[in-house]
C-alpha cells in the first residue's frame, strides 16, 4: 500500500467517525485523483466538501486549473477561473501564471495577452507579477511579434536569469537582418558575461540560438563551429539540439562528410540521436544523391522506434520521386505506430505532471481495451521504453522510471536490450552506480551480453560516483 492509499484509508476513517476533514486534505486528494484522470472521484470529493460546508479555497482552484492546463483543456480551466471570480475568492499570481502558460501551450497568444490584461484590470486584488510570470508574458509578446512590449517586460525583471535573457536574445535575433550584426550581438553579450554583468554564466541554450542563426539562417558553418568550439572550451556540453542544428547546417551546404563526423561525435558524447538528428543526416545524403546511405539512416531510425516527421519523408521523396522506389522505404508496423502515438504526446509534454497523466491514460487504455486480435496490437516494450526514457533523461527521475518498469513487468512484458541500455545509462548519469550494476545482472540473466557502450557508461558513472565521494 503506497502513501496515497494510506491517505485515502485515513480519510474514509475520518468520514466514518464524522470528523470533518480540512480543506488541505480535500485539496491533496483532489490533486491526486486529477493526476490519475479520475474525474468521477474528484466530483465525489467536491460533493463531500459541500456536505461539510467547506468552500474550495484558491489553492484548491489552482490545483484544478493546473491539472486542466496539463491536459490542454483551457475551456475547463477558464470555467473554474470564472467560478473563482463569481465566488468572491481572490485569485493570486499562480492562478494568472497557470492560465497564461496554458494559453501559450495551446498556441493562443491573443488569449494569453487577454489574461495579462485581466490581471491589470483587477487592481483591487493587488496582484504583483513575479519573475516567472514576466518570463511567460515576455514569451507571449515575442510570439505576437510585439518586440517593444517584450523589451519593456525584460527591463522590468530586476533579477533576470538565463531563461529570461535567452528569450530576450531570441527577440533581438528576430529583429536582426544581417550576419555581422548578429555576430556583434553575440560578442557583446559574451563580453558582458565575462565581465560579470550577469549573475549567471552562459549556458548551452545561449550558444545554440546563435549557432542556429549562423548554421541554418545564413549557412555560415565556419561561424557556427567557432561558437561550438567556444562553448566546449567553456566546458558547456552541447545538447541533442546543438548537434542536430550543426548536422542540418552541413546538410544544407552539401558537406556530408562533416554531417557524418558530427553525427559520430554526438554518439561519442553519449547522446542518443532523435528524429531531427536522423532527418538532418538523411538530408545530407539526399543532397549528394546517395540513396543507399539515406535509406540506411532511415531504417536505423525506424528500428529504434523513432517516428519519422513530415520533413523526413519529404527528404526521402525528393530522393525517390517515383512510387516504386518510395515503396522500398520500410513502413512502421502497427505496434510501432502505437508507440509513436505516445512518443508524440511525450515529446510535446512540458512538465513531469503531464507525463504522469499520460502514463495513467496509457495504463487505462490497456486495462479498458478489448482483447487483442493480433500480437502486433498488444502493448509492448517500445511504448514503455518511451515513458522510461522520458522520466530518466528529460526529467531525471529514476523513481518514476522504475515505477513504469514495475508496471511493465506486471503485464508480463519482457525488457529488451535497448531498455536495459537506457536504464544503465540513466542510472550512471544520475549517480546511481549500484543500481546500474543490478540492471547489468538482470540483462545477463536474460542472456543479453553488455556491449562496449554499456561499459563506457559504467566507467563514466563510476568516475562520477568517485568524484562525489571525494567532495
């Protein structure tokens, strides 16, 4: 029995003993069931609250609005916001920030700016925007191409951080028309960092947005590599996005050897290629009309259960314009399409709560489905692996990844070689060296032989653990 089961048990005991639960207890339980998408249970809790004459407070409403935003259900979110106003409850900055973020997530910039207008209209609430709210507002102005107001918001943020600075830089880059002005902008900001004008150092995103401009907008790979080397010199690790941009830049220039070189470097840095990395490499081979190598890259991507995007298929169609040749491209199986569906949802997820909700939906879809007619339709390790890698590498949460693993084993779904590799890499990355050893033993028991890549990650994990112990 987990903690929430015990909490439910005590709650039911309170009801039986006619002890009135507090608003905090109701809020905790409602939040829990909303994450599980158990709407019926939430409604029951609301009815019980009313029977005790307990009115929801702003924290309860914020929880409900937050969970509606996670599900991209802005209609429900705004309905509860109106209920707050009608009930005479004072909203807070969390309420407005959540709604602002929600409308940005669904791509409705005008509604997002309407939320900001309402914040300032409700002067009697005396709500002061904080830094987090202003960063979201700046993003809304930038998306609406209102650079003047975006700059005003940036200047109003007293303790700006790297996130707000990069948003501001993104706006300046959109306004810049030529390569030289962007390079000067980069050098000026780098000098400001070195002179400690900011209270934080430059990060990967700072360099990557400039690299993107030079590589993809102006196709100047010399400048792009200059920034890449400067980033590495400062011991800032390139990300999958950085590498994908460079590979795409070389593809645009027709420099396939360089594209392949940086694709290999990406793997040396223990970074797993994603669909955009593969697409960029495919484009590089297409540029030199090498059908065989383009198809090899595509097949490798499909075999790793990575769903092609429209840009991938467009690149291949440019190489193989006739139907017969296009049919040579391997099509995803039914089970792969199921995995791709959830992978797409996870790719768009903004926070760990969204992933929690998606996993509960995935479990419900398994439990509530009719018996499977074909083995290819059954839930398989691929879909579970997407959730596990999302928790491990996107949110660095080993506990949640292990919970998904346990659910998978309950359904008698066997781990595959790639899943073990992901767990070993994730455990090493998170400093859980002993856990990674356990996974190696498990894979050996399943007659899988660890390869050099696994031992490379183990070595890195061991060094990380040793350095932590020295500190």
